[in-house]
C-alpha cells in the first residue's frame, strides 16, 4: 500500500549550506540569492538519493553461524535460531527504530536577478517515506516467551506531491537580507498505516492475549483495495472479506495545497553572520481517503476446554478441531484488513523544517569560512534533528566547496561538497553522509547515506 505513494523528492545538501556559490542555497534559506542567473539542465539540475535511520540492513541480515558448510549461505536473518538473542537484537535501537528513504529530482529550476533582488522559479517532485517500529516488536519476534510484550504503535507512511515554487530575496539596508517563497502543491498520493496499541500477553496461566487495531489510509486518485472472500473455519459463520491487493485505475491530482518558506540572514560584523529559516509551512487537502481496518482487535487463547478428540463423545464443548477452528477464525478477523471504502477527503501536513545557523569568516584568510547549522524536521513520528559544523573554502574564482562533521538523531556523519562554476556552467557533487560499507548486493550496511549532484547553465 505504500508503493503507490512513492516517487522522487528534491532534497537539500546541508553540507553546502555555507558554500557561497552553490546555486541551491535558496532551498535551505529563501534569503539566499546568487551572483549568477541560472537554469537547470532538465532532470539533471539537482539529483539526490538519501536514506536516514537508526537501524539498517546489517541489523536485519547477519552472518550465518553455519557459513562455509555445504548448502549454507554466508548470510542469514536475525531470526536464525542459531544466533543468540543478544547478538540478534544488538543492531536495533532500544527505543523506536526508524528508517526514511528519499530519492530526489528537480524537474526545472531557474534563478535570476529581478525587482531589486533575486527571484527563483522551481518545479520539484517531493516524497517522504518511512517506518517507525518499536524495539519490542523485534524482541517479540525473536524471543517469544511466557511474558507480556507492550509493543505500542507501529507506523509506516509515504507521501508524494509536486510543488511549483516562486521565491524572492533582497537586501534591506547594509546588514539584513530576507527572502520568502510561496509553493503551490499538487498532491499525487498519501498513504498511512497505523497499528495501534499492539500488545502480546503470554504470561497468563489461564489465557494468552494478542491485541492491536490496524488502520490503513490511502489518498490517491483512482485508488481502491482489492478483496477476496474467504470462508471461516466454522461452518455457521459463512465468509469474510480480506484485502489481498490494491488497484490504481488512473493517475492525476489527488489533492491541492499550499506552503511557505521564510528566511533571513543578519550580518553582525565583517566576520560574523547569523541566519534563520522556516521551510515547508503548509498542508495538502486530499480529495479522498480510502480506508481499510481489521475487524477484531483481540485474539484470546484460553486453552481447549472439555474437548473431545472425536465428535461421538457426549457432554463436551466440541472437538479439539472445532475449538481450534474457532481460534483460527479469531485470528483471521484480527490479522486481515477489510475495506471501508472512501471516507471522504482529509487534510495532512507536509512536515516543516527549521534551519538556524551562524557563519564565521576567517579574518587572516578570507576564502575560508566556518559554519554551524542546526536543522530540525518536525514531522510527527519522523521528526529528526541534525547539527552540522562545516569548513568552507573558495581557493579559486570558479571553484569552492567544503567538508562537514554532523551529529543527527540517527548517526554521526561526515559530509563534503565540490562546486565547479566556470563561466556558463555549474556542476556540483556532494554527500551529507558517506556511503560506508556495502553488502554484496550493493546495499549500504548503515541506513544513513546520501549522494547529491547537479548540472546547470549559468550566465
């Protein structure tokens, strides 16, 4: 259900925030303009791939204790019974385990001097997608025992939209620079899955309990759930419906919205500047909300009571088979979703970002500056922070870049950027987090990685 809402997202290269000639600084603070006019090479102006999280591939896929023996693979999952519980769960965060994936593309962007300042026009495709899973769910899966597991909420979400943005920045006096953007949002899809109050109580002597309420919301033009009819195990109960697939009969705009960016930079002295920006303050009003829900939020197993092996014994409450079928029907109502149809429109936020920073220009060598940037993404269960210290150097008129060290909600990272801007052309390449070690399939072992590059025409 998440996949239809996945698309491309234009991302920011935070390591380039203080790289003076980086053309896309205005995406992180609309007060920043450029010395040059520019236009993107379509689909190549600003390309970004990014993942963030506090657990990753190396937590799920681990070394097989039987590796090297005939018929055995080198790797296995953490669920392998030969891997101890402590080793299997060591890669998961003790609180909430979160992962977010973004892949980005700027469709078109242009910047030019006008109206006494600098103006920008952008067409971007944006997506946020992620999952938030409690540690207790992995613990329950690996180490199920006679105890109570308060798992809590399990969440997954994905959203895709296209934004048409108009921005302008200008100098006010000698010290203050301000800017703003207005963005018209064209919603493509939004999907949310919530498993709420999940709990497994296996500690009781007279009964076991598994509970949790599941609700899936999808807003997308032409979207519907596919269902099939299944028979209950007990004959008198007849049949039930369950979602087993999805269908998208068409494409188009699923909703409309608006958002704003505002920002400023203040020059304290020749050596010091401070900056502040609020990004993506907005919402999307979706045209529909197609929901699916589990029928029953509880499964209770209280044993087999006065059950016979066969049906020819009088004075019983049914056979073991019949009581087993009753428990199976309970689990079918708990584990399967049924479509509730279109519940009408809904309004959702898009997640806001706050950037606050300061820049120091080295007095003895002006081509070098040092910058400190604090970024906070406010987005419910997917909120994160990033504090980044950068050193920036412009050794030549047509070359600048820098390196950055950061600590975020997910990991410590090292970033860098190289920005080439000879007359008539701009090319940049950078990372906010190095890729690090890769699996044999080319998947980063850590869930934190990013690559950004772009090519633009300047004049």
